[in-house]
């Protein structure tokens, strides 16, 4: 079977930037990574990860390029994970992050499952919309405040006042 994905750049501009890609369900996540990077014009030399996601795009389990985890905490790797082991009718969304310094972030959604078309080479870039910007769009993380007047030290605590603390300041 063929999976048809829409890969959308997470950006806050008016321009939609996405690619529609077809790939075999039995190809690896590394194959999907390669077609995404090529279709957006990246050289593919930076680290990247996929994250299983729910319908509200909450980040779940990581599928990494390489297992760099500590002993006993193995992570699934792209080259050993088939697409249909991660994506199927019940789980259709992935978050893809390319280049952890720039944090290019994409939403990858399974749109359709089709029969393989005779004479078509896969993976297949079907449709291109928009041009990728020169730099990754800035991310505003939940912990960041929208209020410009926010001061994390504005809590009326005196850091030099040890009287309320439950330890001996001269313990050493």
C-alpha cells in the first residue's frame, strides 16, 4: 500500500508551505526523512527526529536518526522502523523536527492510503506549495510569556534572607 502524506511547515506567516508525498508503507522512517528533506531543499546532513503525535499535535514517542540514549532507555531509530509500524488509520500524525539548532518543525499527516500505481516510482513528490524561508520560523514555547512586563524575579522574595529556609546556611 501507498501512504500519501501532507508535510506542513510550522510557521506563523500567511504563506502555506507544504509538500504532498507518496511513499510505500513498508519503507522506513529514514526513507520518509530523506524524501522530506529533499522535497524542502535541505541537504539532509543535520540531526532530525519524528515524534508520534495525537490529533491535537501533542508530542509523543521519539523516533530518532540515531540512538543516543543512555543505557536501558533505547529509542526507536528511523532506519530500523517501518512507516506502517508507527503510522496507520488509528495514528495518522507525526511531528518532524529537522536541525535541532534551527528547529525546523513540520506537521506530517497521513491523508490517504492507496493501492500502488503501476509505473510510478516511490517515494513520489506529488505537490509543492510555497517556498521555505531562509531561516526557520521562530518558536514561541509555552513557558515563554506574552506579557512584555513579565519579570521572573518579581516575586517579593529576598534571596539573601535565610530566616525562612529550613537549612543551616553554614552547613559546610
